């Protein structure tokens, strides 16, 4: 028995045909797809034939009144549909923001929700003509190639580039809600924590850098060996830890810069203020090389520095 093998195509396909392909898959009818695209039916047919020729396989089974996707067509559809949706979304965003002043910021979720977003209203009030876009992610951003203007990160001084600006450092301190303290045994000394649930980051022991945030380090500093609390509560993010403390679920070892506002409002209480621990980690600002000279970026950075100064004052950092 003789087998015929089609030569493997290696050239990239023409993306112009994909719009016609998507329209046909949505209607399973060439005439309806042509009406949607404002083309003739023969033009759509030619585009599909050209696409099939470039790929090297049939994408549709042709019937009298309709068409049906082949397995190859179904596989291609899974890739084409979300890709074209992302392209259309990007184009809409570009058109909507053409001529507008935008500051695009990359930071991580807990810092965005606990420090940056609560303060943004004051910047927007002073600069109503500047739009803000926040991308909350832990993924590293290349300021040379991305469309991000500013990056806010939490890191050791040795892990940031030379041009990074230090906003503030941090101390770690145990905090709790005032109503938890009123309804619980007295909490006067570190060993009294044995009567409470202790709240901690679930991944704190996975890296040396995160071990600075652990209760174990704090307990060791207080000379409490073999200490066991009433129970442990573990969360993935700093804002979850703070929320758990705010709702009275236990005592949390928290980062002072992130909970300073809750302490000032009385929503949280620093239960043992003489036991703060210094952390080697700090909060940093990095500005994209193509963004720094824009007026809106300069305005945002000036506002950010003023907010950072207030935070340094609040947490008792006196190195200004």
C-alpha cells in the first residue's frame, strides 16, 4: 500500500486570514461570516483556502449548507480565539488612552492594597487629569522593554539595581484588635502570647529572606525557647494576615509600614511595643528609563516621596 506524505510546512502563517477563520468558526457558514466581515463570500472562501494551504491540512469539512471544523481546525481555534481577543483588547486600550496622561505601576498585591491604594485618593485629588494603572504581581518586570513606568518592590538592598530609590525600611511588631485584647487574658509580657492564636505567613520558612518575618525569629529574640501558642493560623499574603488580626482571630507579627494606618486609627494595637524587630528588607522605587522625564511621572514620584516620608516618620525611622 502506498502512503502519500505532505511536506511539513515550517513557514509562519499569514495572520490576516485568521480573522476570516474565526468568523467562519463562529457561524459555521461562509455567507454569514462574509456578512459579518463586510466581504464577499468568495473572498472569505479564498482566505480560508489560503490558510489551509499555508498550514497544510483542511480546517473545515464542507457540507451543502454549512461547514464543520476538523480536529485540526478545532485545535487552531483554541489558539486563535484568545489571541485575537487579547489583540482587540490591547487595541481598544490604546485607542481609549491615546493622548491621556497615564502612570503605570507594577507592585505586589499586599503593598497595593495596604499602602498604595488607600493613599491614592490624595494624588487623584491633586492631579485629576492623570490616570493610574496598577498591575499587582510578584513577577519581575523589565523596565527597559515593558510599558510599565514605575516598579515598587520589597527586597534586600543587595537585590535591587543601583538606580533603585529606597522609600523606607521596616520593623516587625506584634499587633491585635483592641476588642480581642478586651475579651482575652492579660497580654503584658511575651510569654502571655501562649494564650492566643498566632498568625503567620504560610510560606515564611521557604526562603532565607522571608524567615526575617517569622514568629520563630521574634520568639528567639525574646528568649522563648520551645514556645507553643494556643494555635497557629497561616496565610499566604500580608494583607490576609492583617485582615485576620483586624477581625480578632489572633495576634499577628506584622510589617510596620503596612499597618501604620491601622495603628494610627486604633483598629489595631501594638501589644508589646518594646519588642519591635528591625528587618533588613526595605521598600524600593524603580523608574523606567523611558518614563522618568514625563511630567506625570515626575508628579507621581514627588507625591510618592512625600507619602514615604510620612511613613518613615510614623514608624520612627529617623534617617531622613
